[in-house]
């Protein structure tokens, strides 16, 4: 049986224990897609913006308009000032396929870092918003990074970044913070669909147009990272077999048209 612990800093989380039953490929195909974003409002989601308490959607950063989940900065009182944001889904998951449709729009807010231009992502296997410090730039998680092109240069998307974490790639512990996928570049404001196949702490695949563009195994907390150390001290498992899903706000406006998930058997 597989045990999943949520990453709480002050107490060991309640374990979610699977039955361990076997399933066929037909069972996987018949699993229904869950719409994590309902197209109407932010029900089921909780924001955490750097410098603010969990639940404070500062300046309406995350909003729903015309059936689109939008990240916007038009109500900010001045420049960005490292107010990196995350929007967490209320339920953790372990084994699933996640599908996200996104597009970059508009101009980056003043004060946003250069690397964050047309930069966002979806975080998986993350800690909870309640477990984050009030001032904490990034969530301990595995990031499926979204990047947009500048109209001429190559810039892949569905990349991997590892805030407070590591993975195993080609049988070896892989510690670089960000790794490019083999995707093509998506320029302009076009919609892009990314799928992430997640098999607990065994395997994660990033896919675009049905093609695997990046693959790795054994996601885990980095024992040398201060935030990861805090979580480990509180009782979190080093190996990340599940956790939260969250959408980034990194200073460039982005739209999310669909966020849906199909659970897989363990």
C-alpha cells in the first residue's frame, strides 16, 4: 500500500492509504475527467501570495472573467515587488493525468524579474498553502514550467523546475533547478495544452500534443534546502508521492481556460 502525507510544517499529516487493487487499461480509460476549474468562479481554490496570509487574493490577482481564470496585475499599488502568487486546489492528488490549457497575454507588470517574462507554470506534489510562511517566494513542489516565445527565438515549454526539491533522471539524482523539455516554441497569445502524467513518486511525464517532452522519476525534497528542512523536521516524507496542485502568478498576465484531472489507479 502507498501512503501519502501532505506537507504540513507543524504536524505530521493524516495519511491517505490506497487499497492497492489492480486495474486494467480499460479502467484507466473509463475514469472521468474532473473539472478543477468550473469556469464560473474560484470555488475550490485558495490563493497564497508572497507577503500575505493564505487566502488573501491581493489586488484580485486571480479572477474569473468570461469563463477564463485570469492572472492580472492592473490593481497592484505600484511595481511587482516579488509578490509571487500561487492558487492552490483544495484537494491533494497522487496518481493522475492533469490537463491545463493556458495562454500568455498583455505586458509584464513593472518590477517583474526578466526571467519571469511570459513565465508561469503549474506546481504538483506541493506543500499546502497553510504550511507556507507568510514571506516565502516559492512552494516546495515540482514545477511544470510554462514559457512563451518572443516571436523569433527558441524557448521550450512544459519544462521542469524544482523549488526545494530534486528528481531522478536517467537513473541518477538530478539537482539542476530548471531543465528544458523537447517541446517546440509557442509564440504570441496562442492557447497551449499541456498534460502531466503523474504516478506518485515513481514517474512523471510532461506531454504536449500527445508526445512526451520530458520524463523523470523519484521526486523528493532537497534536504539541503531550508524550507524543505522545515517540512522534513515536521514529519513530511522525503519522497513526494502526492500533494497539492497550484497555478503560478509570476508577474506576467496569463489565462487558464481549462484545468482538468483524471485520477489513475495506484
